[in-house]
């Protein structure tokens, strides 16, 4: 099967961009060897879905997360269909790689490292370059893309990497980060980012429980009426409930509606 057949099928489904990287060209400083998941893996197909501008730029955090959930749900469907497409036509095993959870929560990574670094795969597949925010900037869509992937036994040659440095080093992403997670160039301080972007994640839950334990019954009653408890409850079935997309939203590179 040719790369262009796969790319054409993906674009017809509604994927915004498709890139390819041979496994020998994929390098991630932290993620495990992909062959530990699929021993005969040869390539990664990277899918890019454009984020929704209205949701991304909204000051309403529920609109923000609605846009995030929509792109994640859509990309999951496309991953399934494209995996079926490759396996059905080639007989080569293909595994979907999601944009986020589920993650390996065991030590030492504690959910901070993906099974496949989709950022590094996207750059290696020619879909963009790293910006000051350590995210991928695409020549057309800028930072407003969500990446997923397909780890496959099908051998596919890498697309040509981009040579142009798309980031203009304006520093807007650094200034806009409420957690000050981008102060050191070339590094994102994950825990600072998560504290600001996921207030209803595990640290938020731990903080709520610490506040509850050891209090008098009257104080516990008051704590149970705290609206934060309902937000934590929502997050328990929504998943990682991001409430900050500032570094993406302020990036001036690329098309916006």
C-alpha cells in the first residue's frame, strides 16, 4: 500500500493533515521504544485535527473543554477507521495512539510521558516544527492542531521534515502561561502546567481530600457543599479536564477563522 492511498483516505474522512515517519527516524527522549508495544512495528502514521477556534479562544472553560472533547472524540473515530483500512488491505497489524489518556500512571513516569511522543512523531513526519512553547507549529494551522497516530507493521518511508523555523520567538506563550511552566527555553515544567491547566485533576482531588480529613462534622458538611466537589465529580467521568489552552490560543502563527 502506498502512502498516498492512506493520506487520501484520511483526508477524505476529515483529517486535516497526515504525515508518515519510519521508525528509525522517530526519536523521543522520554517515551519507550515503540517495538515494546508492537514488536514488528515499522512506521508511525501521524494524524492532525484542527482545533475549533471559537472553543479555543473562548473565556468560558466549559467551551474550552467541549472543543477539546470534540476533537478527541472525532480523532478516535478516524483512528479506528484508518487502522481498519490499513489492516484490511495489507494484513499488517496497526495500533491506534490516542492524543492523551489512558496514560501509564506507574512510577517513574506517573502519567507525564506518553507511550508514543506524538509531538516528536509529528515533527519527524514533516507536519511541523517545535515552537517556543514546545508544541508543534504547522505551516498552515499553526499551533492549533491535535495529534494522534497509528503504530503499524507496514513499512512506510518518512515524509520530508520541515526546514523552516516557523516560530517567531514573540514570547506570547511564555507570558500567557499562568503556571510559569515555560520560563526555561526548550523545557516545559509539567507539574506547573498541570496545576494550572487541570485544577480538577489528581492534585486537585488530593487537595480537596486533605482539606476534608480531620475536620469536624460541621466543617465537613460545608466542604461537601463546595462547588469544587461537583467539578471534581464531573472530571471523574469526563477525564483530564483541561481549562487552560493559553499557549496555543495566543500563538500568532497559522490560519484562524
